[in-house]
C-alpha cells in the first residue's frame, strides 16, 4: 500500500481539480437559476478544492522519502518543484485572487488570472501524478 500511496494522493489532487474545474463549476452556470447563485457556489467549491490541494501536497511532502533516509524517492525528486508550485498556486488563488473575484473587482482580469492559476495548478498535479506512476519511482537515489 505504501508504494501506491503517492500515486493515490496525486490522483486525488489531479482528479478533484479536474472534476471541480472542468465539470462541476461549468455545470453550475448552465443549470443554476442565475450567474450570481452559480458564482457563489463555485466560490465555495473552489475554496474546498484549495483545502484538498493543500492536504494532498502536505501528504506528498511527508511521504517523499523513506523513513530515516536522507534521500527522497525518485518520484519525489522529480516532482518536488511541482508539488510546491501547486501548493503555492492553490493558496495564491484562494487568498490573492478569489477575494477580488468575490468583491467583483475588475472581474474580467481577476477571473482570467484565477483561471490561469487554476490551470497551472492542474498541470502541476498532472506532472506529480505522472512521476508517482513511474515504475522506478520508489527507488531512492543513492546518497553517493
């Protein structure tokens, strides 16, 4: 199970981003009675998604190396920048961009920035998932 855990966590992160951002939120704007109601619900879903991303990234960081080892697993070495980048993007979107969208400040600009940050986070999660699925990913790099 421990060998599969990084891939499961990365799949949860990427899958939740995919489901919320590319399926659920667009459907809200199609089926809810007004864009305002859909926007309010989308903001709540994106906030929840931020915490899923934070939890997944923290778990990935915690399991990135074998117990009592100095070196990280190969998947973690290859994915570390993307884990940290995805975590930063999630927090930046939630606390830097989302409040401006909710306040309706220059909505077109901030919605575009938020969408770009979300797409970049989605890409980071995909790269992390890809690296966790590598067959040699569980082998720590030698310390020498």
